[in-house]
């Protein structure tokens, strides 16, 4: 492979990184909101969100990406490939993150709430200062694990023509007629990204285990 | 004709895609599960010359996007003289990839077994393969059923990636119908419904195994 | 009436699912007084303590803390969360299970409420916390996290945390019941020091010798009713009721 091939690979890696990064950031936050709404058990909202989570977990990313990219214009929405990809990845990862957050909420000990109320905290201060920091720490290993799943699923955006790290290998081999080297190089670059997340997950697990008093 | 009528008239396309997806899913699920089980058996006992390459394979797969493996088999291997049809390349990718995940799930569970069980079996004169097959394997399946169920759903969803290497599965059916008649909304709603149906079916199946396990005291997945 | 009672409970009743756990309980705690609540398990003593800071809502009756009613505002409505939080800040509570916040260091457990409830600056809160950690003998562990501490150490931190809000009254809910026997002494020692400093305290406990030594008043609850209320010299030496006599005999056997 020549330097222009490496340049294309770097471009593809960057596309994968920023599209995944944005989806992860929105998905972690939206997941928390969905989980909070689910924990609150508001009628109708609870059922609607439950159905969303069940559907989103069962729908393949490729199918979801195509669905959003192809149906948006029929509803009068003009979105480009990158945005369609980000929406699909976000809808997918939010559902998984919501379940991770929710299980952390459900496993949280009620005794700490009593200690906080007894010392004069309002429920809001308790949520912000005592509950949320701990929920975040206990959810983190699961959230980071879901991040690596999202990166592994992100090549789905290739189906609508986004030139990410997976699709860029086609671009390169279309010129060089040697598909093996760019695919192996892309594989190695994915491995670097994922192993970084696996390492982060180990750190997060070590930190979370300290909360188990 | 309404959009739904158009879809109904081309139901054969859906059913063909549905059938292809189910076929790919069914075959690769069975083979991947067997591959995973064999790998865990090979990790049993002390065979360092096998252990290291197996660990590299399992961890390597788990750090790779599924599509990259499919690319490697379909686009990459022909340059070293191995040529497969898209369908076979896709099936092989599913089996290798998810075989590694199954192996990891089973291995993780295997490490939590008390040593005494193996010692009791050895003391009774079980050979290693018989012991694995009769004592360890059945317990592994019962204990890991929850994780296995999740992995099966991931496998099902990964079959959709194969549309990118031109396999005619369920998502490909929706894609071609929506571009032929320009009715993407309806076409994809039907297809997502199919995926949902299989997922719910899988979950029910796992619950059924759970009931079988619960009778024998295997409460937790 | 010499001065306003620190805690004044009047005709308090509370039921759980139709079972009455407290019936017409009345009790006055004067400033500087130490009151021990005794009784067998299920007698309602923990519920009584938890009603005082409204962690349980009584069905009938009222509770005043230093003259102000808790739980219900002057207009007769239930207190808002903010008003309730303000009342609770006047009461320090120590739990059987410590309930430290595991994501915060010892020091931050103590300063959390002074900073985020009372609005103290970090420097002020730190200064206050250092003095209290000194008092409970935990200064050298101030940067450690709860998971590294023994049960006795956790409970001493929990006491410092409650004291940090400068409460008018300290409530102890079986503070040594979850501790290994060899760790009970260090916690009781701290509580005893507090009693000498003139803190007003209400404690639910199973430690008879300790209750005898620190209390100004002992209250005995049986099936949700106060059946004896007297000075420890009277209570432990010359109980008025057969029920208390039997209770004390059984406790003596256990010890």
C-alpha cells in the first residue's frame, strides 16, 4: 500500500471515530434520561419506552441505518448520510444504555437515601450528590462495554455509503486490486480502538468494585 | 394499489429473504455453538500449545467488527486463492465470529466451577472427554443460557451485515423492494417486525430452558 | 416547664398494614438529656426513632423539635421537601448499618451536607470536619474510602458526619448491633464522650450496661406502648412491671 492508501485509511478511521463518538455521547445521556423516565413508571410513557427498547434491541443496525436513510426523505426530512448514520447508531445504543442505567438504579441501596434525608438533604441534592455519582460509577463498566459494541457495529453505516474505516478498504482495493492489505490494516486499527476501550473498562471495573461496601 | 397491497403482492420476496435469514441463522448458530464448545473442551486440561493460539483467536475475534471478518473472507481470501460464494463466506464468518464469543461465554462460566466436581468425576474413572460431555457441558449450557440467548440475538442481527457482501437475506429483500416500488417505510416496518418476532421467540426459548434448569436448582443465568 | 423540650412527642400512633406498631406514645427529651429506648425486637423502638425525623410518617400525634413541629407546617399541610430537609438538619441520625456514602472519602462524607445543605465554604466545612474526626479518632483515616474501614471505624465516621450539621439532637438507631463484639467498645466510647459534653441524645440500643451508664431517662416499649419510663437507677434496680423484670433477667442471661 502506498501513502495515499494510508491516508485514506486514516480518513476512514477518523470518520468511524467521530461518528461513533457523537453517537456514544448522545446515547449515554439519552440512555440516562430514558432510564429515569422508566424508573418513574409514568403510565403510557413507560410502555412506549419499553416497546422502543425491545424493538431497538431486536433490530439489526444495518436495517436501522437503511430504514432511517430511506424513510427520512419520504417524511420530508432532508438528512445526509452521516446524520442518518448517527441517528441510527444513537437509537441503537440508547436502548442498551438505558437498560444499563436502569439496572444500576434498581440495585441502588435505599439506606443511603435515608442517610441523606436524615442529614437534611432535599431529594434533588440527594440525587445529584449521592445517587448519580455512584450510579455513574457502577454503570460505567457496562457503558464502556456497550461503547465497544457500538464501534463493532458502526460499519453498518457503510451500507448507505458513509466512507468509514470498513468501507474505505473497498475504495483502496478498487485502485490497487489488492483487497487483503487494506482489510488487514483496517482490522488492526479497529483492534487498537477496541483494546483501548477494553482497557478503560478494566479501569472502570476496578473503580466500581470499590463501591461494593 | 396502496403501498401495503404492493407489499402483499410481492410477499414472495419477503418470505424468501426471511427463509434465507432463518437458514443462515439456524445453521450458523448450531455450528458456532459446537465450535465454541470444542474450543472450551480444548482449553480443558493442560495443553499450552493449544491454549495460546486459542486465546489469540478468541480475543482477536472479540476485538473485530463482524463486517471486517466478512470482508476478509469474501474480498480478502480470493487473493490467496480461496474463493467462496457470498453465502458461504457469510456463513463461515458467522460461525467463526460467534464461535469465539460462545467460547468466551462458556470459558468464563467454566472458571467458576468448584474443583471438586472434576475431582469427583476423575475419581470415578471418567475420561476427560466423557467427563466434559457428561458433567461439565450440560451445566455450562444451563448456567450460561441468559448470555447465550443474548449472543444468539446478536448473531441474528449480524446476519443483516451480509447484505453488504451481497447475500440475499431479509434486509436485502426490504432494500430491493423499497427501491423498486419506492415504499421504504412499509417495507422496512415489515422486516423489522420479522426480526422482532424471531428475537421474542428466542427469548421465550431461553425462558423454557430456564424452567428446565430451575427444576435442577440452576436459578441464575 | 423550665425551657422548651428538645424533642416533644405527643400521642404518637403508627400502623404498618393494619398492625399497630406505636400506640399513643408520648415522650419529652430535655436539652442535654440522654434518653435510651429499650424493648425486645418488634416492640416499635426503631419506628419511634425514625418517626422523630419523619423517615416514617406517623398516623396520629405530633412531634416538636425545639418547639417547631416536624412534618406538618403551621398551616396544617404536609411540609414541602425543602422545609422537611431544614427540620431534619436539626437532627443527627446514626444508623445500624452505618450508611456511609461509598463514593466519598471519610473527609468528604463528613463535609458533604455542610457544604451542599448548609452552604458552608469548603474551608469552613473542612475545619469543622477535622475537629469532629479528631473527636472520633479518625483524623489519620480522613483520605480513605469507606470500603477500607472496619465496622467500628465506619460507625465513628457516621457519628462525625451526623455531628457536622451541628444538630440539636442526636438519634442513634442500634449503633452497635451490626458490629463484631470487639468493635462495640470504640463506638460506645465515642457516644459516651458525647454524653459528657452535654449533647442531647436519643438512643435505641441493646447494650444494657451502656444504657445504664449514660442515660438520664430509660424508656421501655412493649408492643408499641411505653410501659415504663424512669431513671436508670430505678429502672435497672427496681423495675415497676413484671414485663421489664423478665426482660432484664433474659438480657442478663444472654450477657
